[in-house]
């Protein structure tokens, strides 16, 4: 079908609000699955905080179709999830040459 170009993959994370009632930070169940408090800068550099989850997604740049995704508690760090999203891309696309350069770029982005 040729829908995916796969020469360029974009990775991003977005907030996902929950219908659950928010709870104070001191009462958060930190089990890696339950909703919790997240915070990140929006496109204008303003801090935004929410109670819920975070969607980490990798998309094919040309088609804008998702290649890999993961939903985590809102407090999960984007940089920590980048490696697992890249591995999921590799598994889903079954083509190691597509992402061979990405870990170097991601590592340099989060270690400076």
C-alpha cells in the first residue's frame, strides 16, 4: 500500500485528561498505571498541569499516521519514554535502518 514513508519519524507526548476525580499529590497511588499529576510546557512556554495520563506517540512525518504509542501516568518523563517508543517503532516497522540515528539524537537532546 505504501502509506508510510518512514524516512522521518516524529515523537511527541500529549496530555490526556481523565474522568476520575483528581486526588492530592500526597494521596497518589504510584503504581505506574493509575492517573496522577503531570506538568509540561505548552507551545507558548507556559506551564500546564493536569490530572490524568500522557500519550507518547511516534508518527510517520509524511503520512502523519501513528507508528507506535504508549499511554502512561501523567508524571512519566517524555525522555524516559523515548527509548521504549523507538523500540516499539523498530518492532512495528521491522526495519532497523529507519531508527538507527534516532537514539543518538534523543540522547543528545535530553543530556545537554
